[in-house]
C-alpha cells in the first residue's frame, strides 16, 4: 500500500504545530531513514505553506495601510 499524501493544514497555526512535531520526531533520532526523508519532505511543504500565508498577511497589511507597510507598534499607550 502506498503512503497517503498529508492533508494540507487548515491554518498557519496548525502548520506550525505540525512542523514543530515533525522537528521533535526527527531530532529524537528514532525515525528510520525512509520516515526521516518523508518527514523532511513534509516539513519543507509546511514551511512553504507558512511562507505563503505570511506573504498573504503582509500583502493584506499593505493594502490596509493604504499601500504603505508600517511596522506594528507593540507599545501600550499610557492611560
């Protein structure tokens, strides 16, 4: 039976979670070679997914800021 293709993540957060899980598995050193190669391939696909989602978010921010991408301020205003 051929291995099934992994299901695309539903969100950026799910992709990051799955990527972190893959990294832990690979770092454990307990995966056989074939499983390690499959995990590496899946990891690169998850990274591409995350990069695309981040690029989309950056584009949306650019549009929201009238064409000027502005850094987000994390400072809390004095009340």
